[in-house]
C-alpha cells in the first residue's frame, strides 16, 4: 500500500466547540482557522509544531471571530507565518466584524486583536497581515494540493470558504456544516440565508456524494456526507419549533428534546432561537 504523505489533524476547541485543522505533508504544515482565543490558539500551534515542521501559512475560512481571534497568538508562536483568506470579501468581513466587536466591548479579553490604530497602537494589523489568495489552489511544500472554493451565497455568514483534498478525500466544510453542535442561526442569519444554506448542502451532496469524503465541519467531530441531510433537517426543525411554541425557553426545551446530545445550548441554540423568533415577528 502506498504511504499517504498528507495527513490532517483536528484541534477541537472548548470555546464555541470550534475546530482548527492542521495539514502536514512531511515537508510542511498548513493550518486552517485558529479558534476564538489566544490560549487555545497556542494549543493549535503546539499541535502544528508536533508535525515536525514550522507552519508555512494559516487560512481563515470566514469572518466569524471563533475562527480568527487566535491569529495574534499564532503570529507570536510563528512570526513568519503567512495568514491568508480566499477572497477580499472574507477579509472585509473579518475587519468589519472586528470593528463591531470593539464597539460593543467584546474584545476586552483580547485587546491585541482590536484593529491597530492610534487608539489601539498594540492592536492587530488586519489590513497588512491578511493576504488574499490569487488562486483557488493551495500547494503545500511537499506538493500536495488543496482545492479552495468561495463560490457560496450568504449562509451562516456572508462569505464562506471550503477546502477539498483529493489526496485525503477530505472536505473541510467549515461552518456550512455543524456536527452535533447547535447550528448558528442567530444574528446575521435571515430566512433567505437559511434557504441558501439548505440549497448549498444539497449541492454539496450532489457534488461529493459519489466520492464519499470525510467531512470536517466547522464545529463538531469529523463525519460523513450524511451530515448534509442532518443539518438541513435541523434547520427545518428549529424553524418549525419557533413557529409552534410560545416562548424562547419552550422552544429551547423542545430543540433539546429533539437533539439531546447536541452541544452548546446556552449560546448557539439560545441566540439562534432568539433571532429566529424576532425575524418571525417582523
């Protein structure tokens, strides 16, 4: 049997149940996403370092903070690390979300991740540190190729990136899929976006169904292509629960009965129900 030169390791963060991924092909290491806080980002760095080579680059899949706020810590660990995004739109999303978080005091625990400015001279230089890829392929030092796709309408966020490895038959689906973690349908996710999302899950099933890749979600454990239908049904169930219950707490309890082993009920589920109730009342 031919030795598999490319490998993928998963770091499952505690905060937000979010994942970071470390690709290694024995000659180099490439990281995808870096958690929501510096402490866990340093654990991602430890995992990457254990692969035997200094990481060459870090890709951020989209503009939600649980995937990028560890960037500062990653640069402290690897000063020459190149940080990339797949499109200008993803970069703009990251900067915009960071500005908003600073405005509502959500960055007080990570002050070095505020936008670098006269007011925050020790902040993070998002404009110059984030580089936009000029190709839809990432070639690792050993020659392995990762296929990058950003051709998605607004779903869980405005702009999303997925990665496919033919060598591993692995799909890094980012937050287009959640596995046994309550799906974010909170602020920013409107009914139109849910429709888009379900359509994209169907298209992913059509595209990858015959290949049967391992699916690596943004949140939760690696799984298989059955997750596309599972997540579609979850969204239908949450919308139905919102329509057929009278209070947020009743809706939450009903979803917990339907999905008893799914994680992150206090934030992801609660905020999703709150947002969808507000949208249904407009």
